[in-house]
């Protein structure tokens, strides 16, 4: 018996929503904003929790059970707040002032792209801006903003300080390899 294509599509969508996360099915490489990223070993793919997130990864520290998340945003060409506005917003997600969170921005050129690596640590306010937020003490942020004609790509890793620090080299390598 043959089923119409839209019935098969509907069954597929229902099946996907019932089975939940597609993390195990996401390949080790994925594309965001025209860049191909390779997920570091041990990092897990997660179904993005918002349509604004183009990809989402999770890092779990087996010893402490701590979790860090890595989110990828791409809004296309045009206004998306720009590099400075996003860096300021990221630093503003900490309770402490910028001078107390070890705020650092490292501007580099990789291939033909300007990349800003962003770091901070302190009490991170988890949650949507303007909505309820949960203070997370001892947290850190490692971010990257890749400037590109097709629109900037924003990548932000947040989690317990020790976990973010131990994942920073893999984070930077992932970004560097995608941009070269």
C-alpha cells in the first residue's frame, strides 16, 4: 500500500517529536553560517532548545557531573547586534562588574576572517535576557565571534569554571579548524 508523501512526512515528524533528542544522529561535523565545525571527542550533540540556536553541544565532566553547554548562533547578513554589542551583552550576563570577571577579548585573524575570543568568569546569570534568571556561581564563559560576509557566527560555551577551562583548547581548535 502506498501512502501520500505528506502522510509520510507527518508520521516522520511525529516520530521525531516522540523519540526526542536527535543528538545521537547528528554527525561529528555540522555547518553553521557557511562554516563546517567538527565536534570535539567526548562532546555530545543536543537538539537546539530554541530556533535561534543553529547547533548545540554539551560537555559533561564525569568526575564532578558538571555540564557545560556550547551554543551556535547565526542570524545571516544584517543587524545582529554586532561584535561589540554581543561581547558587552555576554559580559553583562555576570552579576559582578566587568572589572571583576576577568573579562578578556582576544582579536585574531584566522584565514581571511576576524575572530574575537571572549573569556569571563564569576556568577553567571543563566536564563533568557529579560526573563527569570538563575545565578550560577563559579561559572565561566568562553566565546567566539567569527566575522563573515554571510553574517557573524556567535559561539558561546558556559559552565563550571574548571570544566570550561579544561575545554577551552578544544573549543579554540574547533573554531580555528572551521575558519581556516
